[in-house]
C-alpha cells in the first residue's frame, strides 16, 4: 500500500489510512462494521483491494490476518528460539552475534550509494530546524542522535522529549525544515503520524526503518532500509547506529569552523557547570 499510496484517490487513501491504523479490526470485524466505523462505503474498501491487486476485500483481509499472526509475539518467539538454540562449541553466541551485525553493516554499506547519504547530509545541514522522531525501541537511539547533534547546533530537536508536546514541536514546520525518523516494527503510532504530518507541511523527511511495510514510507523524501538480522530476540540497532553516526559526521563536515567553535564552547560550559568528571 505504501508503494501505491501516491496513485490512490483521496477516498481510497482514507480507506488505506483506516486499514493501516486498525489492522486488528480489519482482520476480525465485518465489512459492514468497518464501513460504519470509518464513515466509508463498503465499496470503497473493495475498490482499494482491487487497486492493491487483490481479487476482493476478503483476500486483503486474509493478508492482514497472516501479518497479525506473525507480529503478535515476534520477540517472544525469538526469545523461545534463543533459549532452545543448541550450543555449538565451535561458535559462541557472541561470535554469531558479532558476525550477524557485521553482515548487517556490510549489506547496508553496499546498498547505499554515496550520493544518497551526501544528499541527506546536505538537507540536514542546511535545514532551519531538524526534528528527530523515535519512540518505543527507537527512543534511546533518537535521544543519542540528538545529544550528538546538539554539539553541532541548537537547531536539532527531539520530538516528544519528556514533558514536551509533540504537536508543539511539529508546529510551524515547512519546506525550510527537516525531520529524521527512526522507526521499526512494531511501529509507534505517534512516530508514523508525525512523519506524515511533517511531510504534509512541506518538511524534508528522511526515514530509517527495517521494513518496506513501514506506514510512513510514502511520506519520506529519502528512505534507508537497515538490515537488523541477528540471533538476538530483539531487533538489532547496531547498523542503525552506524548509519546515524555516519550521517552526523557528514553534517559536521559541512558545518565547518562554526561547528568547531560551538563544540569547544559546549565542552567549556560542561566543565564550568561541573557536568563532566575532571581530574
């Protein structure tokens, strides 16, 4: 649906948005009930199914059921497999985990043309404001990125920082601004809606995810699909951190002497405020 979204009529987009926001209802409730709750005609859902190359709405519904069945407890399933994993004396978990993350980084590096990364760095470096979006498992990654980026300038903001309003952060965004989105399944509703909202306001949106089924895919000006395979029960963020650190380095390179002066000033004030341990 993300791939076809731009070609859908306004009414079919409404139906698509409803499906994306209510997967369990789509899988379990009648078409009549769905139509009533969404204020859309049953035929609209049927037309959407045809537009997405399904024979009928029931076939689309079966696809939703299959996806939900795979997503209900993916982390629990992986944890169970991890616990039952036979121990190979020739290959420790640490070695297998290291090999998997190295493969992820290698695959990501091979898939990204240098010009794409440079173009994203250009946009972020030139933006009036850069908003970072990341929730659930991506929260800490977004916070880390914001911490590093704030060495470079005060125009980087973390969306929905504790005690702040997400709406207030997104207010006033336009074509002069950029949004960097980090989201992976299960996708946080707030992140997806915010990315789409920022796109509709005209802001440049760069999306980092690990799935082409990401509901915000159609709203992104640039998308990086990051490999996350590993024997761990939870999604690996190693390659994601690698990508973000590379982007920040390229932004710093473009910032020039101004960034160097700011970094020195930040370090000076950290010592002045006794925020860092000094011998």
